[in-house]
C-alpha cells in the first residue's frame, strides 16, 4: 500500500502540483535547516523508538528527537544538506506508521532565490505572491494527500491542524 | 457461552492496554529490517509432574507490512513415540494416576508470516487488518483431538487479525484455523491425526504507566486480558491400517473450550519487554494442558543505533 503511495509520488513529480503553505517568521533559528514530522498511529515509546531509529538512518539527518507525547519527530539536518522529502517520509512508513504533517524550517541564507520563488535541494518552490520574504527563517508546512493520511489532510483543510497557519499563509505550487 | 462474551465485552471496555499482546499477535507488523528475538516459557502442573514448554523465536520485518517469525521449541509434553499398548494409552492417558514424566525433547520448528493489508492511522489511533499463515514440522506423539501447531502437531494454518488502537487502549480480534498433518509411526503401524481446529481470540490491553512520557527510559507497564476460544474436530486413529473407534475415548472426541489469559507486561527502555500471563480455564475442556498455565516471556528488539 505504502509502496504504491511512493511510486505515485514519483509519477507525480513532473505533472502535478503539491500545495504548500508558506509562512515566515523573524524568530531566530539556529542553523542548519530542521524538519518537524507529525506521526500518526502510535502511542507507545517502543513504537516511537522504532520511528526515530529509522529516521536516523537517513544520511542527511544529523540529529532526531521524538516527542513521545505529541508524536512529533524533530529532525536537525546536516549543514548544507537537503534530503529527499519522500524518502524521509518513507522511513516513517517503514517503521509501520503514517506521517500526518511535514514542516520545514529553512534558513533563508541557505536558499537559492529566483524571481518567482526559491530552490531547495531538488525542489523548486514557487511563491504565488512572487516576492521573496525578508525573513531569517522560512517555515514551510508541506501538505499533500499522497504524502499523508487522508484524514490528516482533511483536518488540515478544515483548519483544525494547528490553528497557527493563517497569519502568514501563502498558497504555493512546487515543481521538481 | 453468552456469559463469556459478556465478560469479554466488559473487560474490553473497562481495561486499557497496548497492542504488544502477550498471547496473540496484533495486526501491526514489525518495522522494516528490524530483528527481534523472544524467549517464552509455559508451565503447568500435571499431577506431580511439571510440564514445560520453552521456545526461542526470531522475528524479522521483511517490509513495513510483512513480518516473519521462526520458532524452535522444546517440551516434555509428549513421549517420543506412542507406547506399545496404544489403546490403553489413549484410554487412560488423561486419567488420574496415569501421568508419565517424559524427558525434554526438541519439538520442531514453527514458521509464521503476517501481512498487514489495511491501515488507517490517526494521531494516537489506528485501525489495522492483517492476514497470517503458519506452518509447523513438529512430529511429537501428540495424542489429542485438539490440534496445536506450536510444539504439538505438524500442519498449517492461517487467519486474520483486526486491531484497534485508541490512545492507551488496544483491542484486537484474531480468527484462524489449523489443519494438522498425520503423525505416522511406521514401526508400530500407527497413524494418528488430530482434528482440524478453528479459533477466535479477543485481546485487550491498556498502557497503565506512565501517564506521560519523559524519555525512552521510562518503564512502561501494560495490562492485558485475552480470551482464547477454540473448537476442534474428532481425531483419526489407525492401528495396523485398521480404523479405531474413538467414541469411548474423550481425548479423541471433538470439543471446544475458552480460557482467560490475564497478564502484565513491562517494557524496559523502549527496547525490551518482559511479561507474565496466566491461562485460566473458563468453559469446556482442553486436553493440551491441565488446570491453569503460567506463561513467561522476554523479548528484545534489536534497533539500529
């Protein structure tokens, strides 16, 4: 089931739009880039430990800490690295669970800007406003029904996800 | 039987536990590439003899959805071969004063594969369905109608599991069948085949402690109650190619039974589980064991650092 989900992602790489929600902050954020993955389907610490072990095996990951009560994985990346997001999420599925959200905390100085957005690793994000934000840290809340559970996606669309994405939210498309 | 169902329903709604069930497998599968090993021991008193069963099991997560397990076991439940006067043995084996002390011997291997076919995950919740198959090459001189693949019969089986996790509570149902092979003793010209079995087990578990995690080193205490039910068909016995009428031998007659298995589990440093449970007869009769059974198990998950 999950394999087909990821092969679908690969098939979508050229043709499809993935909606992301961008918001920017002035909060000081230490380098390098970080990620936050919300994980569904687990409660016990042994399950969390298996997810953490899996994520730690990704070469671009420097450090992982899993919040055992909120079931969220805080991931610090190695400096200058940009992981393949789908392979990172696949680690959650390999551990036997599902991802409900993925948030990137990007240092603005690590980003390669262009006229309509910016490039991050193999990903090319297009900001629909067309303006580069004057912020130190860019927070990308990435959501896609093929990455995440259907219920998690619906919850997000209904605004029940975290209630914190209205002030600086932009719809954006992303292409590879 | 209705009473039992009501009791099971009550426990499943009043208890709260995790899904690392002690006696039944959950629908969840092992993480991909993860090895785990488990030592299990089951003891019961058969008159003045302590019957023992010891098993060593290795689990492996082949894919996120497929888990396989190989078990080797030893026990002193059965003789290596049926005794010479086999009719007297079948007639009296479970009668008072007839118990014999057999030496511990290797039972054989048991192979198990489980494939998760459905998952619906939410935050701290999930519903999962898995199918499983199992096979055993055990060739003990098992002398009962009830078939059992872990240490008693050679044969195969299969079934499905549905597991629901609701925060600290996990509920699960397992439904399966067993088809035993014929035990053949060419020298004594005995052919014996236990009956086919179907079973339907219910498990409930609750994460009792901690109420809130502070680290992976927190000791987890899980409470479980499992209700195992089995129905088995009549056994077949041929001596010197002659069909033996088994009507007067209760041990070879069809039957059914239910047993409660309450238990407690300790998860240590999120990598090791140690558990104890007791099987308490509730309805009908199993000839596999006498009276209450104590079950101990220790399992280690070999996470990559």
